[in-house]
C-alpha cells in the first residue's frame, strides 16, 4: 500500500513538472487580454512565468511611521491619503502629488508622468508606500515610490510580510502578476529538481521547487536572496553547458591541425618586430602556440587593454601557420580596422616572407578577383578582411587559423560561418574591450582565456576632464591649441544625424544619464564646426553608415594629416591609430558605457604628445551620471572601469552590444554572483568532460533545461 502511494505521488509530481512547459493559458486568471499581456513580456509558458522573478521586495515586516522614517534612507510606510493633486507645471509634464498622513506626521509622495495615479488613488485610501525619504519645502517626501492601495485600514495587517514586486507591463498590474504567480505555484510549483541531488548537496543549494516558492513569496529578504542564488546558479550552469556542448557538437568529427610552432617564418617574424615581446606577451604566445600544436582545436580569447600589443602576439600565430604551409584569416569589424591590420602587419609579414592579402567591401573588383584566385590556390597565406571574407567568392585551400578581432561585434552565425571555411580551424578571438573575468566566463565559457594587462610602452598619458556643455569653450580651445601645434583632434557624437530617434544608442539606463536635451548628431556638429567654431579648419565626417570606400578615403585623409578634425560616431572606438591625434571631445558622454568611453579616449595620446579628452555631460555634479563619468577622470585602468560598469549596468550592455544569437541573463548578477559564475564554470567543465552530450540518465533533465533556456546556441548548427 505504501509503495503504491509513493508511486502515485511521484507520478503526480512528474505531471506537475511536465506542466511547466504548458502554455500560461492553463493557469487560473490567464485568459484573453491578460494572456496577451503576459506574452508581450515573453511569458508564454508556465516555466517562463515562474522564472520571471521579482526585481524588488517590499519588507512590510518593518513598516515605519512617518515621523520615524529617516531622511536619506529607504522606508516603507502604510498610511492614509489626505489629498490627491494633479499638476501641470509645463506642457507635457504632469505630476501627481499624494499628501499622506498618520498619527505622527505628513509625507508628500510625488509621481512624474503618471497622471493615471490621480484616478487610481482617492482621498481616504490606505496606501502602502516604499522608497527613499527626502526632505523639502517643510515636509518629508518620496519621489516616485512604489505604491499599492490597501483596500482598508483593517487590511494593512496583511502587509506584515515581504511582498514581491514583479516586472510588469501594460495589461497586467503588480497585484495581478502576484495573484497569477501564486496560482501557478499552487498548481505546479512542486516540480522535480533538474539538477542531480549530489550536485545540489555539494554546492549547498536550495531545492528547485523551494527556490521557486521562496523567490516569489519569501518569509524574509534573506530567504528571497538564497532562492534567487539557486535560480541564478541554474541560469549560469545552463549557459556554461550550452556553450560547451555546442562546441563539442560543432567540432564533432573534425580532425584538428597540429601546427608547426617553431620554424623559419616565425623566427624571421620575431626578428622583424621593432621590439622584443614582454613577459606577458610571451606567456600569451606560449599559450596560443601550445593550443595550435595540440591534437585539439584551439578556442582561445586574448584579452588586452588598448596598447598592450595583442597584434604582435597574433602575428606570431600567423607565422606558425606559414611554417605549417596552411592559411589564416583575420576578420575585423570595420574596413578601417582591417586596413590598419594590413598596414601594420603587412611589412612584418613581408620581412618574414609570408604572403598576405586584404579583402573588404571597398576592394576593387579586379583586385579582389586576383586575391580570391590566389587564396583558393593556396598561394596567399594570410588574408585580412571584414565580413567580406564570408562571401562565397572567398574560398581557402587550407584554412587552419581564424583570428577574429573584437569578436563580440560579430554574431554567433558570422563567427561560425568563417570557421566553416576551414574544418577544424583553430580560433583566436581578440578584444581590446576590458571585460571582467565573470563576464568573460559567462559570455565565452567555452574558450580558454589569455590576458595581457600591462602596456609595453606606457606612453605620455591621457588627461580626462568631465565638463558641462556650458564649458565647451574650454574643449574647443584645446582643439585649436592642438591644431596650432600641428596635431589633430576627434569630436565624437552619439547620433549620426538629426533624424535619428536615438534607438541605436548604447543602452545606458536612464538613471545613469542626464535629463539633457536631444543628443548631438555628427552631421549637425560638423556643420557647426565648419561655420562657427573652427572656420577654415579642415574637418571631415566618419560614421558607420557611410559606404566602405568612403570610410577608407576619410581615414586616409585623416591619417595623412590632411584632415585636422574628425567628427565621428563610435566607429572610431576600436583600433583606429593616428599617433598625431592629441585632443578629443565627446558630446553627451553620459550616453555611452564606460568601456566605450575608455576605448574612445585610447585614440589620443598614442604618439609622443599627451592626449587631452573632454567628456561633455549636462547632468548635475551630484548625479549618478556624473559620478560614473568621474571614474574616467580617476583611473586609466580599463579593467577597473569595466568592473565598475558591470556593477552599474546589465552584462550585455557593458560591451555596448546585443549580439546576434547572444545571451541576456535574467536572474544572475555577474557582479554579486561572482562565486556562482566560477562554480558554474567549474561544474559545467566537469560534467561535459565526463558526459560530452549529456546522455547519462542523471543528465537527461539537464540536457532538456539547457536546450530550453539557450537553444539559440544550437540553431545555427542545425541549420548548417
């Protein structure tokens, strides 16, 4: 009898677990418009809903009286509405003020651009408010607090708990989301754990079912955090497993090339370099050559801040390809950068007797035809280029090394497409964008990391100044001084032209931006410079929308010194090397991430004269936007800035991109969850080493979870 009951209970639990994949329409309260509203949030299945975790909690176990709420601190109060006012201080600006009171005092709650609150909240309502307490005009205040109407004073006791606040959208309110999630947990919340019990115990994790309950309806804030960490570990482990299993599938049946890593071409190239490699550069070279010589396919990411010499390290790998008698492709994100690679490495490769070619979108057709013919016959060893290398006309005789610069600027499909031109080709990805270790492990968990931190040539340095738009005369004066001294300058704008709506801007959260007027465009700025600010000075325009041939022509004029001031967007962020440029002005600097700004300022001070950078920002001095930019004044360490950027912004935004086929983490926080990132990385490696395709019985549920969460990583393989 007992055995029968156990089997029955287990069967019901399996059914509830399977129900996680059902449509949200199976749940109570989810029909019609409400289902559509959930689907707009990406919540199409029950599991999507249960993994849609609260983004904040209201701790109503600690309700404070108004008189006892400390100014400058967050507080939660349950109080009565005395007055509701809708104000219109200027056109298109609507402010709702709630005057609330309890037996100890009065507080003013202010809401901006939410006029509907004046209809939802009435005098006499009991409301729960949570937010930061400030003081002004003789009263304690809360600006844009979270609020919820409690139907009566008697009901306020029901709020003596931790209340979840889920992200919501039009058509579903916070209370309704809470009610729907509660119904889902009651119906299917007791799901089986997809992680092996041994792993759960070893990592001291909460069970999956309990984590779902406690993350949505915790008994304490500490319990909510423990539950979130379990679900964050799930997300990170799934991602790591997706990356590693994809790599195994991608390389299935591939015979790696074991390169010759000590030969005449390499010795000649090292002799042709105008400097000796530093200790860090030699270590990176040894790691790369060790991979290239091994009987497995290399998958390595070389991290190095601006000016650390990644190009020289990559050149040694190219020479090893020449010694092996095969071919290498070097793909850069822009034609400007591809041409610079050819100009920098071409003479060194020539000295080492290594043949090379350059193919971009602007390469003349007859020149390109000759290059493609030479490549297909194996006569050309190294090919520099852009995504033009992915075209059908570029066929390699024996491609065994792919080098991708700034790899996060290419989609997963583009990287895979280039590697397919040489089955089993080693991959060396490089980036000058400073990436914190936790972010590197998460986004590139399937690669080995090499890092160069120190610049071989420290240089004369860069001075960075954050200024308000009212002080731009200082910046324009610095540019005039630079030009008078025979140098050049950059002016960077966030928009290409005035018709842009700003949707293409890097996604810096609004809290980290100033409430400044419309950002400046490059096309309007160059007209203003030519007509008013720098009349008679040769100014030129460079944006990502220009044809490749036009970009090359503009860069050629700037590199030769014919153009004195280059007005540009972030197209110059990566790799542009004009040593004579010594000054830069970045307009609306708060619209860019710290990593991007650090890369931009690396374009000046590359010669024998110090660089000067002015970051213009309309935000007030004590604002978060100005505090963030002040970090650039305080340090030139790219990795220190990247860590700060990661704390302030979402992981995908730190790099200033949303890559095709890429990933966005919903639960994990790569800053606070560093230990989980390391643990997930370590566990995933061990699991895949033991069971590469996750076919073992204890890994079947894990394989389903990985596919369900990060199936995009496998779609390209299936299409191929």
